[in-house]
C-alpha cells in the first residue's frame, strides 16, 4: 500500500487522535447524562440540569463524529491518485448535515445555558450581599477604627458574641469644643431586631448628648423616644461618660 499524499495521511492521523480525545470526553458525558437523568426520575435534580447534560453530550458527540469523518475521508484520499477520492472526502458532509439539522436546538440550549449562568451570577451576588450586610452593619455599631482625640490615648477590646448580627455597640466622639463622650451599650438578644435597636440607640444618643450637657438627661430623653415605639421587650444596658477637659470633670 503506497501513500500517495503523505500530508493528507498526517492530517488524517491528527484528526483520528482528536476523535479519540473527543470520544473519551463524549463517553464520560454520556455516563454523566445517564446518571443525571436517573436522578431526575427520582426527583433529585431539575429538568434543566438533565437538558443541559444531554446538550453537552450531543455537542461532544458531534465533534467526535466530525473528526472521525475527517480522519476516514483524508485517510482514503491519501491512498489514491484517482479522482474518486473526492467522494470519500464527502463523508464530512455527515456532521455538517447534523449541524444544520440540530442547529436551532443547539442555539436554544445555548440560550438556556446563558440564562442559567445569568441567574446563577445573580444568586451569587445576592448571597455575597447577604454575607456582607451583617458585617458592614456590625462595623457601624462597633467600628475597629476610633477617632484620634488630642490628649487621650484611645484603645478598644471587643469580642463579639455568637452571630454577626448582635446588639453590642460603642461610640467615641466630641460633643463640644472641650467635651468628649464615650458610650458602651448592649441590647438584649441576638439577631436583626436587637441590632436595629442598637443602631437607633447609638445615633439617637449622639443627637441628645449634643443637646444636653448632662448625660443622664440625654439618656432620659432617649428612653422616652424608645418607649414611644411600643417595644417593651427591648432592654438596653448603657454606660455614657462625658469628659470635660476645660472644667476637668467627668460625668
């Protein structure tokens, strides 16, 4: 047997190697598709998962068939100088016909994959936001960085309780040219409700401590506001200290 076209023979070998590679992948996808369809019958997965698995298998099978047809056609063509070898090359029309026949289905499945990818990305974004929101909320209630106050050395030690959403809070801020206020508090309970109450207490107290020089009066006004909300189950433990550097007093 004399090879009349060595180049075609080499290309045929490469196509055969590619067909083997794609064939192994097709075999694995076929097994995976069967397992998914079995789980679908048992109610373990959704219909879209099974559809996507079948789509991936068909595309891999089509690619395998394409390379196999190229390998056969080019191998036959490389062995002959006759004009009839052109007919052998025409076997590549088989996968081309399959592409044209199932092209709309492939396109619909591609749209399904794109839509599913978009939904998965949106779901991931929602999960990321849900994970980040409690951490950002807690950072507002108990910030790691405290303001630099001239004449004071400021530090913090904070050990959060169970869960990111808690009612612990502290604050440090000036309420006048010579007055510095430090606040520590805790709302009983864990979860979103105590955390919301802690947020209200922290920033309402900022307003009242600027209005009243006496922290006891500021806390009394805060208690009036909170009591008017009709939530008697909210219990807040609070300590507020006002340093007056000009008068040299601590209240």
